[in-house]
C-alpha cells in the first residue's frame, strides 16, 4: 500500500493543504511522486493535453486503464487517483462499479466521478465495495455540450445551491473529497466550511483544502492554458530549444562527437550504466 491513503487525505483537512497534480505516464508519475505531491491524478483531461481533442468526451475506459497502469507503476508514495471517463458510469450503477474496478485493478487507489447528487447511489455502492471516490462539482467538463463551453460557476442562486447540494450528497454517500472546479472563491469557501470532507480547488481561489492543476498547464506545455493557471515552468520552449539544438548539431556534423560512439566510450562507465 502507498503511504498516502484516502484516510490520510481526509485527516489533512484543516491541518495542511492537500496537493494534487495530473500525470498520464510513467515518467510524469515518477517525477510527481519524487516531488512529494499528495495525489497523483490520471485525469480525463488527457483527452485534451495528450490526445489533442477539443474536450474530454472521447476519452475511453481503455485509455484510462492504459494510462493509469503506467502512472501506478511509477508511484510509491502518493495516492493514485483515476478519472471515470464520460459515459463510463452514467448509464447504470452496475456499469459504474465494473469500470471503477478496472481502474483499481490497473493500480488506482481511488476513482473520481463528475457530479455528486445525481450519483449518490453509485458513490455509496463504490465505497461499500471498497473503492474510495472523489466527487467533482462546479464546472464539470463532461457536460461541456450542455454548458456551451467552460464558464465560471457559483454566480447564480441556482448554481450555488447545486454546488452545495453536490458536496453534501458526496459527503453523505461516503466520498473522501470533492473537486471544486472554476467556482467563485466565496462559494468555494462556503462549501469548504459546510462539509467535513476536503475540497480540492482548481480556479476556485485560496480557501479550498487543497489545489489541483493539470501537468501540461503548470509546466507550460500546453497552448490553451486557462487564465487561472500559474505556469511554474516554460517547458515547451525549453524542449523546443533542445530539439532545435540537436537538429542543428546533426545537420552540421557536430553530433555525435567523439565521446558518444563506441571507439571513444569509457567502457567501464558503459558497463555501469548498462
Ligand atoms: O481531468 C482533470 O484534469 C480534472 C481536473 C481539472 C480536476 O478533472
Ligand atoms: Na477530469
């Protein structure tokens, strides 16, 4: 079992902030875990940032299973969380349980679903079956078509009620935490005070119990980064520069120079690195 469990995450509420970041493959899982991130999350955002889709609606269970397996192999300490993709849990509770089980068998410690109140039966059944669940309210990207795009939430009475109702339903059904996506910060604060389970914010201000960001956004890989993301690095440019350098050195015959081919290799060093 990994060091960070859902129980530990719940105990962090009110004591220390919870950190969460997405990861979609073995190297990103390794680095996130080494950095000491609490929750390493295989999000269905992979449809956009890894597969280049316009939204998350094309992500399949098979994709989620493959990527979860790769991340799970890398992570020793953090909690591995996997997203349930569009239409993998909406059709029936049975379908939802079966699909959640596939993610757990691929190495996830918990699953995340979008919504709360509408899925309280599923959440309850999953938790009773031994599968910890995180909910997700505010902006729910799987309802992209109905919402007509990605907008701030919590501006109308109706939206505020829905967000609170989701968070409370999740708490009651036994979920261990809830994501608040693109919610007005005052509303996120209210929800954080109203429920005992931790709230994890994205674009929802400073009052949540934790924060989540998408790997490609925070590292500066992605061209369509939302305005609430802080870029902690500009890897897109760093990688492009490296590739241009490589290209030029090959074109100019500068690479490979002496130390990079067999006759010049340090044979002891080679044996060690093999
Ligand atoms: O898929 C994802 O990356 C998410 C986060 C934005 C919370 O659901
Ligand atoms: Na998601």
